[in-house]
């Protein structure tokens, strides 16, 4: 078998793709009216159907050439960012039937979903049972649409409160605002291919509420809830500033989903944007590989692959805009023993019941532990095994294999070993999971990536080595080049932050370093195999395989059939848990042989010949220098709060972070990365607006304020050369803020003098004082600290103004 490490070719956009019949289960179907502030009832549902694929099976050929196997740590080693079927950290409803032409199996049996412990979704999602009018029903539909995209039913989000969408929290104004917001959201969701204008939104709302319309429309637009995506009308509008003003320069590190979405939104907001990407392509952990040979072609998603819940999912909106039909992942997943025989349905049912009971007991245990001893945490694997031993269940060898398959499924959902998962918080995101079907995108998810990357200034092959930031700006170094900006948005995977591949100057705060350390970043791998024809049948999308080696329970435990969406007869085998780590030490040829042996054990006894593969690709996640893993999980000792800490900005709004590992509600998903990009674009705009107010206020009395500063610097806390420093009188910590002044004159100017200022830490000021010569100090200030000096008339940051006020107060 030929093995090559050459980079795989870029995927084709002209694949023949067909899809299964299923309606998109999007709750956003029509614009509706509301009871209090709305009028002009409208109803224009937009339903999207998916088409059923033809069975792509063909007559087997007598001989097939040996398949080339690709093993690349970069271009063909893309992580599985999205947690595919079953639902993340939950048991998907499954039917045990026999696949293929061997005839029907046992009657379909749906698997019961496990009990959730974290049941508190934002707000109360229950709605009134007694409807008094059609208007009330319309309001309820709009509320459901809002809930599907993450809004609480009867309260404001933290983002809305921060944006001051209403003058008073609570009361009638807030209630009316929520109705108006939901109405505008439903209006656009009814037809995502058009640009919803403010005037159009105003038409169906009573005139006395036009102020609420302006507030809700502005919030939804700036935070990316409406008028986003890839429809021609939307893309055209997004390529120009929405208010015609320029707001600053933003450097985005990483061209994955988070970086691309943020870049498009920031351009629309009036920012100058540059995107630095280490790879030679966009997409990050979303990668579609074109596989071909022997007359067959298929598109294999080697990275993020499944849309986990279509209701409210922004990627579902992109699919609608691009006219892509969605293929629902069907609920049949037969399991096979190591010898290829189907699992006995009664044993299967009994183990499933036992597994769910074990999870329920763990839920009760952790509830008691959290209430009584909040700081205690153990691994989920330890707790499950302890209860299994106590209650003496699942002791038969076949039962143990079945239980281990379920555990492998959980390790797959979290990209980590059961021994690493926090018992207390491993599923903290469950209440926020998006509803609806899990779906494939025909042709692969790179269709999204390519469309999002169009017309953006992306510099490929730029591996960022250093991010230097100060209160006055940022410097980013990549491949020997220096990029200067007002702000930087870092979207690299958590694995890269854990590895320390990027140097931050100053060092990241301890709080953020702790979150990076505590959160887990796991590993999941794939083997994609293209066959000359579909021999496994067209009535299933998944099937599972059990193993006797409990330590290797995640090795090729689940197979995905992509024949219905990839354009060709493609199977993908998954490797999870400890097996995913060992997998990277195996040769690609050995891995493919193991997969082929499993397939032959399953299908040969049925009289089905398994043909030689046309082509195979093995991923290598842990060795990828741009990811060092697949996606995040809540490890023992961490919690969902660490996602929020990782998302916090630094240096008074100079450094921002996005990506799936910054999304507490939607971690380890493609839509989580997408939404985090939108979130940070809105945050960058908010900070830019706040910063832009300072110069105009300072200009009112620049002379007076300059005189005040001169008086303060008449008695500096530290002076060296032409540098003077004022320390924060309320803090003795080395990382506390200090105000630095540099007085230029003499050799620097022909006449007079010029004073420039900057905000630095006390530690940086002391380090500067130890450097010989003002020119060397200026160089250190710019290159080492990433700090730019500004004039008093240009205006210092709000943090600097606050420090000046504190110094005045202390000295008075």
C-alpha cells in the first residue's frame, strides 16, 4: 500500500451531492405579531426541504488497486471540532436494526435520553397554556424563536443590560422591549436572504414604540443576531461600514470560524482588519478533503462535521442562504460484537438501562457534593465505576463491552478520557444545547469557510510568535513581520495557548493562565476511507463496533456513512479516548488494515464482500502545531466559569479572545466558535466607542488639564533621563497601573518641548529605569512592552484618566 505525506489537494466545489428527505427543523418559520407594541400581522413561513439521495451502490469490480493512505500532521489532520451524533455528552435516541441487504432486524427501539442535572435554562421557557387570541399565539412563536437563539423568555441578557437597551431594568418598558426584540428577530429569520432595514422593522410596530425598535434593532444588528451570513444582499451590505465611520485597526490571529466571522462583522462596523493565519488555508479546525480515484469522488470532513442541533443554529442560517439542503443524521445505529455478530437486543437493552441508572446516581451524588462541599470534585469515570462496583451491575463480559462502548461514546463527545472529566461540571453546557436535528452539510463544511473568507485581507503562512500589548495599542509579530494595531483578537485553539506557542508581553494575568491550565483540551481522530462502491447499504448513517480490550474501547468504535452527502461511497471511523492517543503512534497503513479487518468481520458473514479501499486518510491531531488537540472539555478541578475567564479582554480593551474554548454555553462546537466571533466583534465596537468619547471630552479644557499634569509630574515617584513616572497611590502591587511621561526637547526638537504619555505597569516602569539611554528606553517601550506614546490632546484611555483622578485625590 502506497503511503504519502504530501499535503492533500484543496477540495472541489463542484461535487455531485444529494441528500435525504427531511424538513429543516428550524423553529424560525414566520414573522409574527405581538400583543402589546406590535401590529400588521404577517405570516410568511419559509420551509426548506432536503432531498433523498439515490443509492450509490454499484456492481463490485473484480480488482481494485491498493489504496493510497495519507498521513499528514497538518492539512489532512483536522480536528473534529463539532461533537457529532450522538448529542454531546448525551445518549442519542437509537434504533437497533440490522443494516444492509440481510433483511430487517428487530423492531425499532428508541433509546431513552439520560437525565440532565443542570436543568436551569436562562429564564422559564414555559409559555401560557390558555391562548386568548391569535396575537398571543404569535407572541409565543416569536418568543420560541428568541429562546432558540439563546435569549431568555422574560428577562434581558447581560449583553443587553450592558448595551443599555432600556432605561430601567424590569417593568413595562423592558417587557415591551422584549416583545419588540423578538418580533424583529422573527422578521429576519423568516427570510434570511434579505437585509432587514430599520424602516422595515418599524412598519409592524406602533409608532409610540419606535424608540424600542431603534434600541432593539441596533442591538440585534451589532451583536450579529440579524443581517448576518452569506446571502448576496447581506454580503454586499457587510463589505462597507454601517455608519460610514472608521473606528480603528484590529489584528485577528487565526482564520478559523471565530476569526472569519469576527473579521466580516468588524469590517461592517467600520474597522480596518487584517487576519493572520499560520496555515495556507482558512478554516482552522474545519477542513473538507476531496478524495478521489477509480472513478469515484467524495468530500470528507476531516474536522468539524455535524451541525449539532439546527434550531437557532447560525450555521443552519448559512445553509439556508447558500441553498444547501440538510441531511438529518438518522437514528439507527446497530452495534456489532468483536466477531462481527449483532449485539443481542435484550442484553443491549439491559446494559442501556444500567448505564442510565449509573448516570442518574452520579447526578444525585454530585448534587449533594455541590450543596455540601462545593470545592470537591472527582472524575466522572471514577464515580461511574464506583457505583458499578457498589451495585454489582454489568459484570458479564459482553455487558462490560457494551458499557465500554457507551463510555467510549462519552469520551468521543468530550475528546478526552473518562478519568479526566469533571464529575461536577462535565456537562455544564447541556441546558443551552440547540434543539432540532443533527445534520450533515452536503459537500462539506468548507463551503461555509470559503464563502466567509471571500474578500477578507487574510495573510496566510503567518505563524504568530508574539503579542505585545499596552494601554495604547498592540504589536503582533509573525514570521519576522511586525503588525501594529489598536486591538488584537486572538482566536487560536486552547491547545496552542496551553502549549505556550504565542508569547504574550506582558504575561497573561494569573487568572487567565489558571483557566488555560485547568480547562481540558482533548484528542479525537478519524480514518476516512473511500470505497469503489457502497457495500454497507443506504439505510443507516452510523454503526458501532465493540472490543474486548477495555483500554482500547474507543478504537474505531463508531463508523459514519457519508455516502448520502459526500458525493461518493465514504466511510469515516472514529478513534476516541486513550485509543486516540495511541492511534497517533501507529502507522497509517496499520490503522487502515485494522479498520478493514473490522469491516470484513461485520459484513463477510452476511455474504457481503468488502472491497479494497480506493483511498484513505488518517488524521493526526495531537501533532498539529496549529491545534495540539481537537476541542475543549471541563476537566477535573475546572468549571464553566473558566470558559468565561478565557473570554475576558485585557489591557482596558486592547486584547480580546474568541473561539469555542471561550464559549461557556456552546463549547466544542462549530456554532460556538461562530457565535464567539460575533460576541467579540460587538465587544470591540463597545470599547472603541467608549474610547472615542475621551478625546472630545478632554478637548474641552486641554490647557487646564495639561497644567494639572505638569503640577503632578513636578513631584514624580520615579524619574530617569527624560522619563517621569507617577505610581498608583492606592496599590503597591507591581502589576498596578502607572502613568509614564516622556519629555522631548533639545536634540529631539528644534525648539520648545513636547510631552507624551502612556499607561504602563509599575513593574515595567522599574524595568525601564534600569535601561541606559532614552533611545534604548523608547525602543524597549515599543518593542518589548508594545506601548505607544500619545499626546495629551489626543487623549489617554479611561484607565489613565481614572489613575490621574486618584493621584489628584490622594495628593489633595
